[in-house]
């Protein structure tokens, strides 16, 4: 990875204040990509070839009644750590309205978007993520990050008034996602032979939903930058609404595969906390977003996470020493902050939750 110096590049704070979209529109790429965005070693990576991931498409409503669909869901979560959800109860018109509201926000003049600007070290609002640790790259994107549930967490002064439909559409979408997560959480529990309210109760009635609207500007050097660097989510699971421009990739068996963009589907992608809760039965996949040389891309990710302050650990019903199902993960407190600390270093944190014996076995298998 390229090393940055004060002589060669602007500070991360200066670049974050400038915004990627604004830099592209003003021709800031004409000479060279700022080094703080350079994160790829090869002039061309064979993983940029579009090999579509055969991620299962699951009707979550049918899975609640159909054993065959339920088994397909379990295989998807054990193997891929994600699935394309249909039958989720959200109309195509609302999905399109959410995409349109996000796109229209980012296409406004900078002076309008800056009304909702965040402080450099803050999460909520318009801007980039807080700057990573020294030596870590910046993502080639801009985003709007908002707490959307519970209602008392909403900072409405950061919710755009333009486009005029934005607030109403996001509120409706949040209501529908709340219902969807109840269905998804129940079928996930059911396919593990757990009580169907298990995950709902573990996450808590006020489990937060946080929405991230991302705008990935085109880059003339997609071989050097990433829209979003490789990572696994901290969430219980994440609900991702893509547009028609593909770019999201999942790391599977050492190879990057592109997630197909289905207009009616919402990608359900598991986070580290679900892997820990299921004692490693379900997987939390590493993923990234490629930059596109010609087209901008937008996506809306909503993170569904256990209530803050809840410790997490494997569910007792998934541990049985006599059946060769030993406890593989420890009980963890404050995992979200631990995850963020490691994410800022370009590292995963889930190994800290693994009992040492199993972590060392994984390390040996990968060597």
C-alpha cells in the first residue's frame, strides 16, 4: 500500500472536507489520484473481471412456511453469509423512491449538501467516515449517515429537506424494514431450530437502525482506488439496496465475486455480531465496493445491530459438546467499539472473540 507524506499529499482532513464528488466534478483527477486514496497494488487486478456470485435468492415470506426454502436459507447463511431477499413486503415503488431520493440528494449543488455536513470525527451527517489511522487509505465515495430508529435517536436537522420527498420516504422505508427484520430474524432462528423470537429478543426492542446513503463517483483510475475498502460489518446484519450499477463484491474462497443487482431484491448481509451469536454457524463475509470508470453508483445500506450495551456471545442452544458443537466464541462486551478500532487499522476484530484454540486452528488452515 502506498505511503503518504505531508510533502506529497493533502491531509486526510483536507481531503475529507473537499469531498470526492466535488473533486471529480471540478476535474481534480486530471493529474493524478491523491495518494491517500490509493489502496491497490496492481495496475490491473484479475478480480476486477465480473464473475457474478451465485448468491441464493430467497423468498423470506415463503421461508416462514416452506421447509425447502428454509433449508436454502440456512445453506446460504452458512456458506455465503448473505442472500438476496424477495417477498419482503416492500413495494417496488417504495424501493425506487428510496433510490431516487438518495440519488437526488447527491446530485444537488455542494452548498445544499453542506447544510447537513458532519464534523470530521463524527459519524452522522453528510461527508466521509472519520479519517482512518495513518497509512490507511480513504474510500472513493461520499455518504450521508443517519440514525433512523428508534425515533428518539433521530437528529432531524441532519435529514435533508431537499429533495422534498426525502424525509417521508426514509421514514416509510424504515417502517417497512422494521417489519422485514422481524420476518428475517424469525426465519433465521427457525432454520437453526431456535425459538423464533430468539434473535428479536437478543437484539432488543430498541435495536438501532442506521442508514448509510453512499455515492460512488466514477474514477478514471479504478485500478488504484476502491469505493469501499475490504471489511466485514459490525452489525447483526445489514440490509443493502443497490442500484443498477454493479460494484459490490464478496470474498468467497479467496476470490472476489460481484453481487448481482436485482431491482426487487434487498441483499441481507450478515455482520460479525451474528457470526458470534450463532457460534460460527452463520458467516460474516468480507466485502468491498469497486470504483467504476464511467458510471456513478448509489446504494442504501441499513445496519441492524443489537441494542448498545448488550453483551454478545454464542446462543446456548447452538453449543453441545457431546454433539461435537463446542463453544467457539467468547462473550464480548462493547464489540461495536472494538470492531471500529480495528476497522480504522484496516483489520478485522472477530478473531478477538474466538476462543484461542479455534483461532489458532483457523490460522493454521490458512497458512
